[in-house]
RNA sequence: GCCGGCGUGGCGGAAUAGGCAGACGCAGUGGACUUAAAAUCCACCAGAAGUAAAAUUCUGUACCGGUUCAAGUCCGGUCGCCGGCACCA
């Protein structure tokens, strides 16, 4: 009898062996085929590992281990995205340096990951807060600056009242700070910006060249928000001044009955003297300015606005004089900050026109009811009317014609717009990469010389941001005052730091050559390893991290620093692990499961198996302690197979097909995120061994190899106990023969008029006539009436169609 | 409102490419082992009718309709849930 399965001993033993043998050290042998598997590196929070973390880590660990067994040189690295607010806030509260906090948290995380038996190559660990790492983050920033893609500007930003920090649009969720949940207001500050908008088109185009799951592609496209339309110049009546608008419906130009400007539109101040109701306008603008973007959209359920008195505009195509209104439903940050309003064919304009009694003119016919009754926005079926030379055309034709007309007359042109905004890159915080820029009275913004990188984060007494919103670095006169690298005169350092997204925008490059002192990575390493073959991460990073890192990568490609345009060949996403009550795990709900407890009570192999078996990988799944027990039971059953072992390197005759089928199923399922069915197939296989109370050494060996990527410790132990050569992780992946995955004799369902009436057992390559004959015999007198048709789907089903 | 995804037993979930719905696991029930319990092993496990027990029959993949010899799967419509975006002209 075998000794009982003791997961503590087994797991500790093998983790030690792997460390000692350097089992998962990535080789620098560039002659082998490579495979780069990547999971998002975690933020080492004070709470330690969450049970959500092992789900993606195990999934790609399975892929990495399988690839090694298939002979690939595999890079499966891990690191720490360690700059960030929670650490800084903890440091402020407890008066501990964030560096120390980070170090402690990293140690804890690392211990937890080690206990789960992941095959990470720890020699390649990176940490974004390590000066040897952020030297290159700063270096990339300077490259962006030198290329004109980083600039500083006064702009209204999203300001978190609690964190006292500027946030990117992406970090504001539902009008509150994504991190702390506090109110976000608009505040004008001078901010470093990155011109991600310059790459908007490429970031869309690039999606066609990569293998991302569909919903990731769709979200990225929506976020970038490309739209095609035209810019048209309206004139201020009686003046030279042009008012440029943007529209996606230039075909409706003849239906424009008024214009609307954003409250921030500069024309208002320019013609202040001529505006009759400037005070009313000012009041409205002030009201709008006080609102955050969120309030402006959320609270303004009913449209508001003020007409500009004393100014009107002229529609350039028909000379019609139309009023100009100001309303906060028009945004200064998109298009030109001014629109032509076509209430008959735009919902917002229609609503606005109804409220303020403005005329509604139909220019696209086809609406079932009058445009006075309901807006008509269908572009597929309508026909142009009331539009002179456009009359009778379809919307698509009219668009083409009007743009040609506008361009010919010089009053407009086609134009593509994007919703994507430039990336607010400054944070007024301590725990981030210092922005390596010096401001000189004479020379302006001057980059720190590359030789001075990394520009180290100085020691400060307090990490708290100042009340006026400056970074704590601003209080460090010694550090701030410096000399201009350009003219040598007195100058001041930039005191803002970079956002957390900076370090994670290029970390996958560093893994390829993490100790390089001369470059962010060597050319050879990059050419060999890039792109990442499979990158898995959370859906929540689809519009932030994924877009930012693609942007940096494309920039680095344009600079000749990396060999490929897209960093990730394949992107998948995992679902969340919820509490047992189906709600998101949180301390306040009291449904948090600590992975340490599961590892202690059931073992890492059980946790890994369970998280893979829990359900479809891309859907969220509720935790179930009973489910964990079921997986532990499965591993116990595998353990006990050693007592059923019989001689024979071959598969036994009655299980040969099953063996080949299982190898095929498991091999395919590991590739396609279907870990749950792969495990189910192995469970079904061992049920067969139990039925016979026997398993040949050959069958056992194959099973252990198949299961190893999921449950690496127990399989190594059993492998060794059974006296198989070497280690499982060094063995080659089991192979199967396609021809042997089909039974010689197949069960065929026999239907009459589509209903199952009998079952027959036939040789797999029996001829149709034979099968039909057997089916008729099996049916006997259940077959009555006139046979109309006989259908045989080889190896599956017979259907006999009869008429009564 | 728009975009994306999803509705299958008591539960988590299976079902290449339209071909025997419910694999695998959990929970449950019965049995074996045990002085007993736990653990383990074996069997049963969608609903209804039917039977001493079987056999057998009917219904069933959110709902309504369609295509097809055949629909969980394809098409049209309805309802519900989840996620994302949201005055982007």
C-alpha cells in the first residue's frame, strides 16, 4: 500500500528540487524555437495574494510547462508593478518609507507564488521601482519628449479631491476616483501629456494583425472612437469670421436650423462687445465650468442652453441665417467645439429644438411619422429632400456629393475624428518615477542627459502631497534647484512623477534581457523573444494598460528600438473569482478566501486544479469549498493508482482508444482555454482505471505527463515513486495517433422521423447499406408506413423518414 | 440609449462543423466495508405517465415563430440577466 498523500511534504520537496535544479531557468540558446508566455505582473498590495491571482497564473503556467515538454525554449517571467498609491498611502499613515513597504509586500507575494509551484524564471524578476528598471522608463519618456510626443500644457484635468492627484479619463469611473471612490472635479493644472492621439489610427489598424479575443478588440476600437465626417465653415453673418463645425452627417447640411457652441468656445469672448446678453452667457458658462465632466453628462438629463443675442450664422450652402446657441451638451474637447444642429435627424438636436421651440426641417424622407413628432436617424433607407442638388439621393450618395461640393467651394472637407484624448502623464505624488526634465528660464523644458539616468527619487521627510496639489518633491529645495543641462544656468527640476501605467507599458521588453546595463534589452534578445506569444490579463486593463503599452511599443518600433510593431501576438482574458455567495470578494462582504489557507489545508496542486476546473476560463465563477474538496478527491484517486499499477509499457487493448482520445483532448483543450474539460477528460480516464482496478505503467506514465502542467508536485512525486526516468518536467509531451482516437466499433443511434428508437453497434467503416439494414432490423415492427428517405451520418446516426 | 456577452437538472458546468442533450464534478439517495462514525469503493440521480420491478411512452436547453430528414446549436421576433461605453455631433 502506498503511503497516504501528504501535500505538505510533496509540495515542499519538489519546490526545493526545482529550485536546486534550476528547472525553469530560461535558456539563452537562441537556436531553439521560443515561446513567450506572459501574465500581467501584480501590484504587490499589503493584502497579499488574492484567490483571483492564481487563475490566470495557473492557466499560463500550464501552457508554459506544456511548451517546455514540447521542446520549446520558454520565457515565463514574473515581476512587480510596485509604484502606486496604496503603498504611498500606507507609508504616509505609518511613517514607513514606501520602499520598505514595497519590499515587504514583494517578499510576501513571492513566497505565496513560490508555494503555488509556478514555473516562473525568478532570475528575470523585474520591479518597476528598482532604479535600474526605472532608468529605462525615464529613458523612454525622454525619447517621447525628444520626438515631440510629450508636452506640458495647462488643461482642465480630472482632480481627485481625496488623493489630491490628477487622473486620466480612464481612471475616472462613474464620476468618482477609480481608486478611492471620492468625488472628481475639474481643475486647471499644468500637466505633462503624451500624444497617444497621434497613434490613434495605427492602434486601430494594428488590431487586424493580432489574435485578441473579440471583446478586447471591440473595446479598444470603441475607446479610440473613430468617426468619419466633415468639417464645414459657417460664417458669422456679416463678418469674415468663420465658425468651423464637425459633423458625421454632412448630407443633412440643408437641415441645419441653428448652431450650438460649447460654453468654452473662444468666439464668445472675441465678440463680447457685440453680444447683447454677455452676462447671461457668462453665468451659464460659470455654471458649466463648475460641473465635472460626469455631472455635465449625468445630471443634465434635460438640455440647457442660452442663445447668443446679437450674433447669427449663415449656412454656407443655402445662405440661410440661423441663430447661435451655447449649450454644455457640446464639448470643447471633441471636434471643433461647435456643431450645426439638424434637429430632424439627430436625437440631441431634436430634444434641444423641442425644448427651445427651434424649427425642425426634414431633409431625409422615409420616417414613418413627421419629424415634428419624432426624430429620424436611419441612414440606411432614407432619401434626401429639401436639399437642392442632393434631392433624391441616398444618405451615402449625398455624403459623397456634398463633401465634393464643399471641397470644390473651399468651405469644408472630409475629416476623421477620434474620441481618444492625449494621455495625462503627470501625478503630483511621491511614489512614482521622477520625470527627468529640467525647466530653465532661458531654454524652457530641457531633458536630463541620458548619462544622468536614472534620476533617482530623493529621500523626503513627508510623502504627503501638498495642499496646493504639488508633489512632495516640490518641497525639496536641494533637489529641485539644479543647473540647466543646456546653458548651465540656474534651473528647477520637474517635481511631478509618472503614473503607474508608465512602468507597465514596457516591462515585457525588460524580461527578455533584465540585467542589461547598456540598453533596455539587447537587440538579439528582443529579436528572439518578441513579440509575446500569449498574453493573458484582466478585462479591466483593456482600455488602459493594453492601449498604453501598445502605444509605447509602436513608438519604440518607429524609433528602431524594437523589432515588431505589436507587442502581443495573442491576448486572452480571464473571469473573476467571486465569493461563494456570487458577489465580488471583499472584506466588507466577509466572503474573502485566502489562498494560503487553501494551500495549507488542501495543497497547491488542489488549488491549481480547482481554479482550472471551476468553469469556463473567461467567465466569472463563484468559489465553492465543496468544489475544492472534489478536486482534492480527484488527486487522491490519482495518488492511489500506484496500488493498481500493472506491468506493461503499452496501453491495454480495451483502453487504447480512450488513451489516444484523452491525449488529443487534453492537448487541444490546454491550447484553447478549456482547462475545465481537459481535467474532466482526465477524471473520466481514471474512472476507467478504477473500473478495471488496473493501470499499466504506460498508461500511468501518460496520465502523469498530461496532468503535470496542472498539478506539477504530485505528478513529479508519483513519477519518481513509480521509478520512471528523470523528471516529468523534462519528459516529452505525450503523442497520439489520429487513427487510434476512433473506436473500431461505434454506437449508432437509430431515428425514425428524427426520434431515437433504437441503438445499434457497427464497425466504424461499415457501408451505408449495411448500417441501414441493421437499423431496420433493430427497429423491427417499430418501423411502419412508407419509407421516404434514409439518412446515414457515418459513425453517428441513422434517420429513417417514413410517411404513415 | 449604443456596443459586447449570456439564458441548459437542486448547483458548477459539458455537447468539433446542425447528428443519441445533461460529459466531468458538487450536493443528494441506496448499498458494501466498519461495533459505530468519518474516509473509501460501487450503484442511482431532468420532469411526468407507466410498472411489483423493468420495458415503454410523452415533455424538456428563457419565450414565440421559421428553415431542416434532424435545432441547445442556424434565421426572425420577444423577455430577462451580466459587463462595458455613454450628450463624441
